[in-house]
C-alpha cells in the first residue's frame, strides 16, 4: 500500500511516466523554505544561480531539509522502493513575467545511469500554474527509450547546454500544475518541457533526482550520491556527506560533488 501517493498515482507513473501533484509540505514549511532562499539571494545580491543551484543540498539547510523530508521520501519510496540515493538536484526559478523556458527533453540524457530507474521529484515552493510555466509532459513517452537530443543554447533556455528533442510543439502533451507545497514526479525518460512565466510571482521549484541504490553509473566518471533513506549495499557511487555545519567544509564538499558531475557531463558531451 503506498505511503503518500494514491494507487492511481502509482499506476499513472508506471503506465504514463508521471504522477500529478501530491501534498508534501505545509504552508508554513513553504514560507520558511522560500524565505531562506530569498534571504540568501538578498545577501549575495542576485538570484540563486550556478553552481549553487545544483546539488544545493550540500550547501543550504533548506535544500538539505527537502531531500530528507519524510513526505517527499515517502512519495519517492512509493515508486522506487525504500533504499534511496539523491543523484542530483536543481533549483528552477523563473522570475515573474519573463520568457525563460525549457525545451522538450529527457532527464536521462544528462545522467548516464543503468537501469534508468531515476525519478525526478519536482517540489513546488510557489504556485506552479499553467500561467507561471509549469512542467508539461508527453504521457507514455518514457516507453520510447532514449531519444536523440540536439543542442540549442539560448540565454532564456534554462538548460545551460540547451539540449532538446524535436517533433513536439509547445502546447503538446499535458500540463502538471502544482500548488505551493505539492510535488510532481516524472520518469527519467519522460519527455517534458516548460514555457515562460507570465504570472506576477516567481515560479520556484526544486527538482530532485532520486535513484534506487541498485542503479549503476555508466559513464567514464564515477559520480557522487547522497544516501537519504535505507541502506546502500551496492556502493556504486562516491558517497557524499550530509551538509556540514562548517561553511568551508560544506563549500568543499559541494565543489567536489559538482566537479564529478561536470566531468561526467563533459565526457558525455565529448562522446556525443
């Protein structure tokens, strides 16, 4: 019996490649988490950006809290079982009334894993409505296998390398609007995208890449992961340490983990 998701949500995920929103955070948690992010942005004088927006759980309390949140992990466990690693994470912020977008793509393109049992949990820290440019998916596309991607970098494309797949129009598929505090889940091979934020608030969502511990890296670089639930009897990845209280140690751990991930991306790019 699922812990958080309904039987229908679990069935939809396996059959169609996604699960619509489930409530995981209280209004108070959302406000506190968003306030922490925006307090950091006020201190540094700019929106959260690379490299801090990647693998943020090694740097910030708000992200550490999210990757270890019991309800988030319960929802993930409903789909991939009780032994769970965080492989990567990205904070996605679209400023109000801006044309930022993400092309149709598959997350599996970036991650080099076997088997491809990775699930992306997208936790909304603001309302992610259709007007705000919520995630849009192609139902059933996770059964198409790995698709060829092209590179189309652009200042407004939120994927830095600009990877995307052709053959889909902007309004194809279905949208997954979320209220603040809800989570959507999609399979690593599910083709998805998002459009501009035409609302008057920032669209803020934390995309967390979770994998079961049996998954192996396939690229020439052995990347790092953080165990967040259960046990890792396989040890396929370099183990990460949970967020350090010493900022210098946290910075060093984050830099090392990002170096592994970037090296894997660069190796994959050279082989493409």
